């Protein structure tokens, strides 16, 4: 889990546009769909991204059930949820329903560091994607952190 704060890990950058800069959903969508064979489908009434035809690696929460913020929910590795929430409880939270399975919520409508969001999304993808898809990503830099 080393990242928040250092290097993007994706090795590619989404083109900046005035719309994407202002629209958190457009920015999140660009990050998710840049991953190999990522697919977007509506699940539980919200945009959700899947690794190929496999598991979900990102779910949008647009004030679902009265939540106070726009966020993305991501599966996280062992201990990552707790570490992120402890590091910045205004930015990270334990989402309902999937939080007990280790997923972490990332608040998007209060000016997040998008390079950190991109890194967290990639880590979630690596966690659930099949090996064939993960192999299409650039190797992780294990010297960071």
C-alpha cells in the first residue's frame, strides 16, 4: 500500500479538459476506463467499473441514501482501509454495505489529490482483476514508500 502522496503509479496521464477538471465523475471515469479492459455499467443505480468481465473495482456513491458527499468506493488490501481512514478521516471513510469487506470510500467533491485517487483506483483494480489483465499494467515500483 505505500502510495498516498508519491508518484502516480499509472505511468499515463489522462488529457486535461476544462470539463474533466471541474467534474469529479468525468475525472473518475477517465481514470477507471484507462485501465485494461475496464468496463462501466450501472449497478445499484450508480456508475460502477469492472475489471474486464470480472469483479467491480470502483463504485460511485453520488449522495446515496443521503450521504453527505460524492465519493468512490474501492476494494482495499489488508490494513489499507484502516490506514487511510486514520491518515485523513475527512477524505477516507468506511462505506456502508462493503466497508466490512475492507472497501474504502474516498471523498471526491472536496478537491482530492487526483494522482492519489488514480493510484488508489489502480490498486483496487490490481486487487480484483485477473492476472492476464494485471500483466497489461506497468509493473509497480516497489522502491517507493
